C-alpha cells in the first residue's frame, strides 16, 4: 500500500511544482540566452548583424529588419520569414562554429520570381517553401558546404538540399527530407 500512496504524493507534488510553468509557458524560456544572426546578402551587398530573440521571445523590430533583408531581391517584395527558420540557422551556427556572416543566395521569393526561376531550372520547385518565407539558400564562409549540409541533416528540423556545384545549401522548415 505504501507504493501507490508514495506515487500519488509524488504526482501531486510534481503537479504543484510544475503548475506555474504550465500556466505561464513564457517561464520556460525566461532564462534563454539571446540569439543573434549575421547575414551578407550576395545579390544586394546588404549586411545585417542582429539579435532576434531575447529571453526566449522574438524581437518584433528585429524580425521586421530580417524580413526586409531576406526579401525577394528581384521584385523588392517583403514577406515575413518563419522565425523557426532563423532558429535553424542559429542552431547550424552553434553546430559548425565559424565567425563569418551567413551568405544569403535566396530567401523569400515572390510567386513571379519563383515561376521565372522554375522556368529556367528543373531544380526550382513550383510550390517552393521560399514562397512562404520558410526556406533559405545559404553558405557560410570558412565552413565547407558539405559540413554545413551534414549539420543541417543532424538537426532534423526540416528539408536540407545540397548544391555542390553552386556551393550552397538549402534549409527549410518543412518536413524532414534531404536531396
């Protein structure tokens, strides 16, 4: 009889101790370290070094600045970038190290830009996650592209494409898949 009583007491004690965290999910991230990313856009020449998350919360002004940098550089159209994609980039940086900014080859694409690219290349998906701000094509100076690809695959956070000839990788927040 002592066993079940002890288990109930432990369960109740856990419930009482965890209630504040369950009621206020923000407490889970209250001590989260700030997250920062640095970028260099290869087509526009623009650069950005920004803290985009603090205490487990995204910083709205930083996200707006990132959205602008990662716009469709051909049309100028700006679209929200999935913050989870930024977290994937941050996790990649944590895995591989390096000090250089991420080089951006392509991020958000307007439907017109994506259609134009798909018309010129079989490697461009007609329903690309670039269209919804959930994909980015990058390289990281000082880190072999194959190493960056391997780190992305270890994350299992979405899709990872490896373009050896063009020397970049694609990462997205879609389902886990590799090509």
